[in-house]
C-alpha cells in the first residue's frame, strides 16, 4: 500500500468503489494505516518539544512513541535518526544517571 496517497478523501473514494468498507478490505486497511500514522504523529508532537528543550523524557513516553512509530511503519524498526530513537536515547541516559547516583 502506498501510504503517500492515504488520506481521508482517498479512503472515501475507495470505500465507494468497494460498495461499503468491510473488515480486511482495502479501504479498511487504508483507514487503519492512516490512523496509525496519525497516532504516531501525535505522539511525536508530544515528545519533540522536550527533545528541543533538552527536557527529561520518561522511558514510558519514549516507548510509546517508538511503539506507535513502529506500527505506522508496518512493524519495521524506526531508523536511528527518528524522533523515537532520539527519545529512547534521552530516556535511557536519564535512567542510567538516576540509577548510578541512587543511594540505597
């Protein structure tokens, strides 16, 4: 599926061609892909300001972005320069610094 053309208008046109969207149909798959992409973008927008400001990122936030981005990419791991990879790196470094300095 070419995700560059996945938009609400294209989904609507495809659903009309199919008669009605049914589970597993191309229009249903297009809608699913669009939703995954929108969820990933929303999660990135939550984390990007923190990355830009060098604010701390919780591991849970980084994991959420990575998971949603990976789903939007069809299960492929996001590239090393992705927002989710940057968030994972920042969160891991913060977690490591917290663990090294904790007194038990």
